């Protein structure tokens, strides 16, 4: 993929992230008053290791999901703008897919549908569609992070466009086929879906494989840079999960800071690695 084509992906991501910020802000403006009712109707607490540690001691707050949505989409917008700015003339096969991971957090806007449902009488189809959009975004981002590690290990850079469509297809297959209960959601405003335990194991497996692949790239390329990128991969994964699975005021800010630290570590090291090529 040429630099021009890749930069067009980033420009499209900037536009999408900006639109997501607007949707969350407008949705929050109209639905902020019904957040307590939507939170009280939540049947579950979110999954996550950190979440499990705090949920027995701290009650959920219905307003936390709004700020985690807003934090996620603002992070996505700011990060993809900076990636486009610093890599506009720098060729790096990994940065395209890391940029797609960053853009994937813009799909968090879809969680605003649950509180909006308390104001507007949406048919169940719209709620289910928003849940499938959220699933698509989360798994697309995970697959994109994995693809970045594979390119670091030496995958042919001429196949980037084909790999992109493969990632889209894989995420679509999951989003379209997973059963979703339109009447049950957790306190982060994520609809209940099937196969949660299986997908949790898949996510953990992809994270481990991605980190190991970056470490392998450090060995095969003779560059310690990829060791730090592998550590950054862990940080962005952990920070994303901590931020998105929050329903208390304790975890969102640490999650966002860890996510930002991992993003900086990956992007800065990739820029250093490819700057003089």
C-alpha cells in the first residue's frame, strides 16, 4: 500500500472519530437524565480482572459509561490525528494496523444507544444493531493489533489491503453471528452476548501471540525496539480493557492513562525505527 493510500485511511479515521465524538456528546446531552434509570436496569457487571477486584467494594455509577465512551472516542481522535501527523511521510507497515486499532475505539459511540432507548422508543432491531457495531469495533481493533505484530515479524508489505479486508471480514463474521440479548446489558452499557468465556480466552490468546510475535521480530531484526513495542502492545490491550469495562470512578482514568502510555510507546518506537529509512 502506498503512503498516499495509507494516509487516506488515516484521514477517513479522523473523520469517523470526529463524528463519534459528536454522537457521544449529542447523545449525552439528550440522554444524560436517563443514565441512572439505564444503569439501574443493568443486570450484570462488566468482565475484566481489575473490574472483579473492585466490584465487590464499590457500587457502579450510571454516569461512568458516558465518560468512558467520551474518553475512548476522544482518545481515538487525538491519537489518529497525531499518528497521521508524525507518520505522514514515514513508511511503516505496522503503523497502518496500529492506526486501525486506534480508530476502532471510535465504535464505542454505539453504547449510547442504551440510554437513548430510554427517551426514544427504538425498535429492538436498532439496539441489537448498535451492539453488533460495538462487537465489530472491539474485535476489529484486536485483530488489527495482531496484524501489526505479524507485519513486524516480516509479512509481505504488498498485501496490506488484502489483510485489511480479511480483518474486516473476520470481525463482521463475529459481530453478525454472535447471539445478542436485546433485553439484558451490563453496567458499562454493553449488551449481553453469547460465548463470553470463549471470546475472553480468544482475546487473551491473541494478546499473548501478538506480544510474542513482537519479541520474535526483535530477535529476527536484531532490534530491541520491538521489545518495547511488545510491551506497548500489552499496555494498550490492558488499558483498553480497563477503560471500556469500567462502571466505577476508580478504573477509567488509570485505564485511559495506561492506554495512552502504550500508544506513545508503540508509536514513538515505530517512528524511531523507520525514521531514517
